[in-house]
């Protein structure tokens, strides 16, 4: 596999809230001034469409400015009667999916996988059906990523393929509708509608509740968009649908957005301001997943450990935030609220047999309370993602990461002391603006010094809107970026192999996922550090039922003796079936 492919990181009621109202207002403006195309504007070739005329006449009796004011004056109060009200200019049955089949395709990070399930949960409640067969689809929705140029290029290429599907569609079938969801919709807005006339719907990451309306507008033959970002949308009340009934693990979104404004990153512009989901709704979801028998939950967010639940006023006292030593923020210090350590403590108490992981954190938010909890609690995995991005203090400053190489290294040592046997992973960017050969060498040396178990490495891709775009020069030639990236990958692999080989001879607790992809006689699972462990499917003893011989099933915890290790996988043989509480992994 090409290293570039290898490095791709495969990194949630339904109601009409204030956002939708803002979009209705924009929709009226759009009718009067057709140049404002960021909401719902007819595409020229559909001007004669009878359905549109009908829609336009109903639009004239649409919401008033007062309606908009009422909705925005109390953004937090979503009264249940408001939640149930459909917008006045669309009939209730037009908002229903009428069993139209939706095909969802996800690109990018794990947040997008979760967003796909939020979008699907909303559409399912609205009467849509889901299909895994593209040819069967009435609606195709792409959940998109903008983090690097290449990610966006993949979507443009996919849209060209889908165009053919749309034009070839027999007239006997309902017209195929295509929607762009997520970061790319947010970043490019009307540019997508203008470039690709065949795109019917655009929905930014905070606009998924509006999907039934946007699709209803698209049904009338118009393009429809909602790319408004919210200060409070967390989809707390939208339970994502578990797509794979046999899954052993699930992702639970705990916060959205990012306030860090690292100079290279588009995320604060596409996903908006940082906001946390109330703890009570997170715990409710984790309890449901535990009742369904899931054995692992990964708490998800752009900045998970910056979590701050301010929903309960009694906790909004002026206690200032503890940052990791030597770390600063690009924003004014925040105060009060229930923090990540509290959430982690609560979540890990739900089910002692459920493993808890979290991603992606920022190194600045690792106070001792968090480290101590990870060390003490059996079911919190001893695995920390600690994105360094660069090993050079000079580059880190240009990236506005809020720490130096020295502060980062000190944190690594502190984590390794606080959590013996901890497994570390990181993200690195090769060829950031102004990166010299000396800076690159420093990144190589950081990889050697820390010896990460897992790494995600990327070539820098300049993004519009970011601070780097406005203030810095993308001056490292493409071939130099790629050469440095390959060097980082080589060094990372060497060091990860060494780090993983330390497990050889140890007995590790593995959560079984299922059959190995490469061999029908092998099973595959993950150890506490989230490394893949392969072992032959063999009979073994069940420690809770002495004398009983069993074979491992997905969702079982088994003890595996590790016999070999590579940079990405461990191999071994199974010893017995056990429980998380009873296990005594000896390394
Ligand atoms: N170019 C390359 N990599 C990037 N990342 C974020 N923005 C960029 C960019 N413009 C990487 C960072 C981040 C990971 C999710 O993606 O390493 O941690
Ligand atoms: Fe981007 Fe930095 Fe926020 Fe991560 S912490 S999402 S890299 S701005």
C-alpha cells in the first residue's frame, strides 16, 4: 500500500429548532433576491416546473419576520409544542420520507461516521428507508470532509460519477436527489450548488435536523441549503442508530466544534464553536448501549478532553481550568461546568464490563485528575492519543498549538509515569509553512524519543480561511512534503514495531470483534491499547464455568498470549474466556 493511503486517518426529538427558522427567513429572501443562493434557489433548467410554481405560491404565505424573532430570542428553550410544529408553508406529509430510500456514504473522520448515524436517525423518524444499494436509492447523501484538499477532491470525483446515475435514471422512477452533508457543505456553501447543478441539498454539520425540510424543498425541484452553524447544537436528544447489530463497540458524541484555532486547521470554520453535550444525555446513551450488550464505547469529539457541561447552573462556579503544565490556550480562559474527569468517572461506572476510550483529545487538557482516573479504573483503556503535529518548537508556535516541544515531552514523561504501560498515539503534519530540514529532523527525533504505538501522519494541505492561509506561505514544495512524510512513516513504523514487541510474551485482555479479514481460521480483536490482535480460533476454557470448553464469540473478553508483533498488529494464542473485572493481564 502506498504510504499516503496508509496514513489516511479513519479518525446526534426530531424537531424544528431556531436554526430551521433562520433558514425559512433566508428562503423568503432567496425568492426575492435570486442572487442569494446559499439557501433555496431554483436551478435555471427547472424554472418551468409546475411543482415549483405550486411551491412558490405556498411560500408566499410562509413565516413572518416575527416568527424568526420569536425563535431566536430563546435559543435554548425548545418547547415540545414548538418542536412538533412543521413550518407553515410545507404540508406535514411533504416532510415525510414516504418510504423513499436513502443511501448514505461517509468520508473522513470518526465524527462523520457518527454524524451519518445522526442524519439517518432524523430521516428514519421522518419516514425514510435506508438502502445499502446505490442503484436502489432515491436520495444519495454524502457526509463529507474538508480537512485536506485531497479529501475534497475525492468528493468532487464521486459527484461526477453520481451525475451519470442521475441523468440515466428512468423517468418511471421518482427523480434521484443528491445531497452534500457536513464539512464540505459548510466550507464551500453555494459554490457546490453552482459548480454541480445536480446537487439538490446542502446541509452543514449543525443542520441535520433540517434535512426533512431540505429534502421536501428538493422534491419540488429546487436546490435547498442550510449551512448555519450553531452555538448550542449537540444533537443530545438524537440517538444514533447502531448500523451493525453485531457490533461490539459504539461511538458516543460528547462535544462538537473546536475553539483552538490551530493555524492550519479548517475544523473551527466547518464545525463551529466548541460546545458540550449535557452529561445526563451522554449517560443515558451509554446505559442504552450497555443494555444492548455492547462492550466498548469511544467518547467522541474534536476536543474531547476540553469537555465542559455548563447545562447545570449549580456547577457554573468560577473554578478556573487546570491545563497540562507548560500549555496555553488561544482563547480566554473558560470557567466552571462539569469537566472531562467527571464525565469519564461517570461513564466508566455505568458498566464495569464496558471498555471506555476517547478521541480525539488535545494535549493541553490532561490534568492529573484525568490521568489518575485512567490509571485507577480497570475499564478505562490505558491508551492516549496525544497529537503532537510537529517536534519543532518553532513550527509548533507557527501552528499556534500552545506548547513547545519541551512541554510536550515533559507531558509524555508525566503520562508514562502516571499510567504505566500506557499506549500512545499521535498525529503529525509534514511540510507545514516554513518547515525547514532542521525542523523536520526534530520531528523525526520526537518520533524516536516517544516511540508511539500508533501514528497518523499527513502532508500539509493549505486550507482557505485558516490563519496559515492568511498569514503564512505554503513554501515547502510538494515533493519535499511527500519525502518528509515518507521518512516520518518509516521512522514511526520502526519505533512502533519496537514498542509493540515489548508485548511479546505477555498475556493481554482482548475484546473479540470477529473473524480475521485475512484468514477464516483466525479471530481478530483489540487489546487495551487498541492494537489489533490476531489469534487462531481454538477451543478454550471459560474461567467463570470451570470445565466448560468454549470458542470465542464477538463481544467476548479473552486472554491472549502474545507471540509476535509488527508496527500495526499483534499475534498470539488464546488462553481462556474471561471478564474484564476478573482478568489479570500480566504486562
Ligand atoms: N493539512 C494536513 N493535515 C491536517 N490536519 C489538520 N489540518 C490539516 C491540514 N491542513 C491533521 C492534523 C489533525 C488531524 C485530524 O488532521 O494532524 O490532528
Ligand atoms: Fe483542528 Fe487544532 Fe481544533 Fe484539532 S485542536 S480540530 S487540529 S483547530
